[in-house]
């Protein structure tokens, strides 16, 4: 079965960044091999059906505040925890929907699930294997997007 590649993930993420977080193209996500944040924010959507897995977006708390500010058009110092959850959930939902479009027909996308703090730190899915990962920085903050296939799904 065909699975998304890191090139697919980079193209999708760059388009989402331009559409939602950096419409002027002045503050892109720069793909770099960086460590994921020790604790921050993680959001995921699950894909089920003809292909089973997860799309996971992780970032530092600072990057999540910037994302919420950019997406909602409010100053960063006015962003609430609910705003962060909504913004990061929307980002993973859009990225996940684009990943789903690369997969076989019959796949469904779950609602986003967002966690913060230490719960967001692992970025691992015990019942899944990583298919591809895009890591980088936005401003000076680490951001990562990964695609994980359930161990029962062939890639």
C-alpha cells in the first residue's frame, strides 16, 4: 500500500503555512533536523479505513501561541489555552486532510485531539510505526509533523 513520503509532507505543510500562518511568505517553516520540543503542544488526527494511522503535529508552547495568534488574528498576549487548542487542532486537521487525499479511497479522518505539556512530549505512537517526519523551525521554535501507520497497515 502506498504511504505519504517526506516530500509529500513537506509540500502539504508548506502550503498550509502559506495559507494559514504566513500568507506574505516572510516567515516560513524551515525544514531542519531539530529535536522536538521537550514539552509543548501536540495535536493528532487518526486515519481509518483502507489505511490506518495518524498525523501528528508537535510544536513548542511559543510556536503554538504564534500559530493561534496568526490563525485567529489576535495579539499573542491575548491568546488563550482554548485558542491554542483550536488553532493547533485546525492545523493538524488541514494537514491530515491533505495526507488523507494521498491515501486509497475509503479512508476517514477523525476529529483532532490536542494535548499540552508533558503529555505532548513523547510524540510517539506505541501501536504504530513512523512513515515519515518533517522537522523544522518556525522563528526559533521547533515544529514537527509526522505520519504514523498502524502496525497492522502495510506501507
